[in-house]
């Protein structure tokens, strides 16, 4: 009798164990009913990404009110779209990008060996992706407020050949709303500067607050290093601080040599005590500056006045549209990239004269 009871208990225990095992492998995740999704706005169907250049990945969350538990980290993957190519998205652009500061833009410098063709990118947050390696991942559960991954529209990737400078007869910002007159009256188009009497901008050099701003010296150090290595630092420092638009701006470009790891020219322009730095690229009817910053040379170190980003618009410190902490952070990051990419290295870059003031205090070195 005891043996029979023991066998019953043993069978009951075994069935319970097997049932638990089955439940652990077949339990279906119950997702929430208010789940947001990534919306990729850049790149899109009209985007052309040049290998070796600069591109922007921008996204948002939809519906915004449902995205109450936004990801702390974002991973971006790329996949070629072609016959016989599976959309597995196993080629990372960036993984575990920290977006705790609510960032929704990533500056992408595509240097990997991408062949010409059509592509899509996929954005996923916090490592939760329902399509890992192209296969459904049923272990992923999205609760209310979380954000599900999404793919971009199809865009084009090209490996551009070297292009000779070509003048653009149309002025930049021709369709932009007028705000203030820029102090650097020129348009940069494929290495050609077109002098203008007026050009629209977002910085007012007459509005100079008396506040003393703390700014990292990295950009000043980076620019002075670049000018020194290219032999024009003395010329830059000797420029009169009272130059006006009538006198014209002192402007040079740092351009890539064939062995360079960068492709975007760097424009360095000074008019009086205002310094303008910009990466630029031409479009059909206009010029895209990404980014553009203006500094006041009246303070030591140089004080930033404003910043222009192609997908964020222009923001002035004076108007409270951006904080000094944000400017400091971008200032350090951009300065570091300039040196890392070799804009100061004369073996992979060269300087090109764009414009010189009518009233100059020192003979040009170029």
C-alpha cells in the first residue's frame, strides 16, 4: 500500500514538473494596448547618402502621448534592398547609443564599405527587437508606454567621385524667412564663394550681452591648430577687428586630399570680431550648412553666439533658444572630430583661399 502511494506521488510530481517546463516555453507575452513606435524621418525616400560624407538619422515617437517609457539606448542597423537580399538588419550603424538626454538625431558618417544601391535602416530601443536577424523574436514583450522598432523608407547610397568646384549662380537661403543680416556675406558652393551685400542669418552681432559665458577652449584650440599647421594663423590674428561687410570677409576652406578620411570642406571665415565655422554641402537650389556656428572673438576663449543645424534650424544663445551647456557639449565634440579627421594634417588636407578683405593688415600667405 505504501509503495502504491509513493508511486502516485512520484507520478504527480513528474507531471507537475513537465507541465511547468511546458508553460515556461509556451507562455505568450501579453503586450500592452498603448504602445508607441519609432518614426524615421531621416533618411527618407529623397535622401542620397554619400559614403565618406555626412548623413543624419532622425526619428520621433508616434503617438507621442503613448511614448511614456522611451528607450534609454538606441541601436541603428542598415540593410541593402535588392533582389535576393534578405532584410535581416544585422549590419550595425551604431549600437547602444545613449539617448537619455531625449536625443532624436544621430550624426552618421558612413565610412564602412557600402556599395552603391538602395538601403533601409532599422531603429530599435533598449535591445528589444521583434525581428532579430530577420527572424521573429517572440520573447520580446512591449508594455504600455514602450516603443517598438521601425524601418526607414528606402534611400540611396552612393560612392561619389571627386567633383570639380562648380559655381552656383543662385544665392543661398533664397527661400528662408528674413531675420537679421549676416556679417559674413558669402555663399559657399562646392568651393566657390559668391559675395553678396546681404544674406539671411540668425545671429545679430550687435546684440552682445554683458554676461560672461564659460565655454571650453577646445574649438579655439582646434581652429588655431588648423590655421597654424596650414601657415595662416598669423594672417588670421592680424586681421583688423573693425572690418565691415563693405571691406569683405577673410575666408578659407580646408579641403580633403585624396588620402583623407573626411570629405566635407571646413569653411573658416572672419569678419571683424566674428568668426564663422561651417561644414557645407550643395543642394539643387541652396547650400546646406551642417553645422554652422558663430563665435565672438572679443572674449578669451571665444564665446559662441549661435548654432545652425540642418534638421534643427537655428538657435541663438542670446534668445534663450539653446543653453550654454548644450553649446559647450557640441563645441567639444565638433572640435574633437576636426582634429581626429585630420583637418590640421597637411598630408591629408589643403587650404584654399576663398575671399580676402579689401582692407587687410598683413599680406596673404596663400
